[in-house]
């Protein structure tokens, strides 16, 4: 993955006491290949590598005591820049109702994201939201939004059969005005490919409803194609931002990196699952951290804080900050994961957890198997939990018998632990945890 490739490059750089320009340029070539392999668009890669190289071969960097670390920091900073710098929030500061128009190809996740965003605005921003579907192409598309509206407790515009998109938009605007809604979300129709008819329809709706936000919804899994879509829509409608969906899948990260550069518009949200609350504001620094293989610790801890009590989250943050991770910590992790709704979303945030994620996806790891993993850890003595190195063949057999599993399963758990421990150490080395300590203090 991009993350693995880059951390490979950086592991070589980081420990170096001295670096010369040739070495930096060689490392940047590796960065370039890693980005291209992750499906980042060529002009974006070129811009990125040029910028990073220019800064990295600067005299101050090469002469510094820790040139390797400086180069890593420069790449990180360039990633953050490429991803848009700071979190760009949705802008609704207009006379209500603020219209939010969602555009994108068919199947990109517009309807789902419309409902997710409506829920987020209602629950977290105390907005009174109405949704209307302008999708008259797909049978039952309007019905789909109505059902989602009922599910999340958001009003939808009553459906009138046979009405055309622009007329629906006007009627929705009128209704939202009269009924005092703060926000009107317009879910539009998509096509399988960008075509003129679709663009004409989007333009007409946009002119009739004067959106405060026009959000392009793109599927992160489509890689290079996402870039073409963004380019085309960007030319035709006045986009204000991008929502990347399916960031829970194994997207190679390329779409996120390309999007800002190609559209000139910020990524405002990312979709991280099929569930209706799987939508998160996009934070460039955190995403850069994720790409560099530091894991998205801040999001992780925030999620923990939302789900767990603060004391537990604090303890977890402290452990992570120390880079300490023994079997007892792993057991706590498993329990928290169960509580937070499965490994799925969390696993992606921690580097080294990719394996666990795969196992999860293939159905090899689930709540039941987590219970087995717990059983194995509980069969260890406190000493063994603190020092898994103690586990020789004899001890492994004892533990396997004690927990009713095979020795292979014990070995698999130990491997998983080793991977997670490595990830924690890397986190610590990257120094990305400074912020954590203060988070709850
Ligand atoms: P539309 O044609 O653009 O309106 O797309 P829909 O909203 O109907 O979504 C198409 C499919 O993608 C549905 O099955 C959604 O559940 C799924 N989907 C949407 N967003 C996400 C996401 O962020 N992650 C995942 N895994 N699935 C998503
Ligand atoms: Mg739809």
C-alpha cells in the first residue's frame, strides 16, 4: 500500500545522521513511484514531488542534525498541503434555507450521503433540514430518499409523480422557505458516465436553486476515473467541495490526494461505511498521518471518547503515547473494539492492523473469534502478558490447552500482537503523539 511504501522509504531516511542531495533525490523518486502506484494523478504527483524535493534539498535541511526526520516532515507537510491544508467546513451562512446540492455519477453514494449529511447537520449542528430527491431517472430513487429520511428523522419533500428536476427544486425551495427549514438538501440523479444531458440538468437545477454548497460525491475506489469525473463536473457546475465515499474500502489513497489539486475544491467529508452515521469531516493533517502510516490516532481517540467513558479513553491514549503495547493492552483493545462496533472502522486507523482488517473482511475474524482471542490472552499468566517473549513451545501448548484452541491460533495471536506493537513503535517514533497527551488534559 501507499502507506507501507512510504514508511519503507522513510525508515531508511529517518535514522541517518547525514544526507546528501543525491540521496534525497533518490528517496523522492521512490516517493514518486509510490504515489503513481497508488493511482495519484500524474500532474499531482509531479507537483508534489517537485515541491517536496525543492524544500528537502534546501541547505538548511541537509546541514541539520536530523536531516532524515526533516525530510519526512517536509513530505508530511506537502501531503497536508496537497490534501487542502485545513479542514474545510460546510458553509451555510446564507439566508435560510441554505441549499446543499449533491452531484455525482450514479452509484457514487449521493443519496446515502445526502441522508448522512442531513443527519449530521440535524444532530451535530442543530439544523432543521429538509431533503428532496430530483432523481426522476431511476425508478424508486425518490422513494429511497424518503425511506432514509424516515430512518434518520429528517423531513423529505412529498413526492409528486411526473414532475421534472427543476420544478421539484423550485417546489422544494418554496416548501423549505414556508416551513422555516434552515437547510434544503437536493439529491440529484446521476449517470453511469458524464454526459451532456446530465450536465445540462445539473446546470439548470443549480441556476434555479442557487446552492450555498454544491458537493461532488465521488467513489474513492474508482481511482483515476474519479479524477476524470471531478474534472468534468468541475467545468460545468460551480462546485464548492468534494465528498469522497467508500474510504472504508481498500482505496489506495490516490483519489484523496488528487481531488483537491484537480478540482481546486476542498474535500469536506469522507464516507466511511454503509451505515447512516458513517460520514466524517475531512482533516488533511489526519489523512496525511494515515498515508504516512502513523495511523489516524487522533480520530481513533476521538471515536473512543465518543463511545467510551473518558477515563478509559484517557488510559488508552496514555498507553499509545508511551508506545507500550503488551498483551493486557491488546486484550483491552479487543474489548474496546467490540464495544465500538467491531474492528471494521477502527482497524483502518491503526497501521499494522491491515491484516486484522483482511481477516475481518474474509469473515475469519468476528465477535466470536475475538472472544477466542480474549480466551487465549486470559490463559496467559500476568508475566506472560507483560512479556510475550517468554512464550516458548511448552508455554504455548499450555495456553492452547487452557483456552481450548490450537497452538497455531496462539501463534497467530502473537503475530497479530507483534504487528500491532510495531505499529505502536512507529507511531511513537514519528512523534505524532504529542497532541494526544494534551487532548484530555
Ligand atoms: P447514488 O446512486 O449516487 O445515489 O448512490 P447511493 O447513495 O444509492 O449508494 C450506492 C451504494 O453505495 C449503496 O449501496 C450505499 O450503501 C453504498 N455507499 C455509499 N456510501 C458509502 C460509503 O462511504 N462506504 C460504503 N462502504 N458504501 C457506501
Ligand atoms: Mg441516488
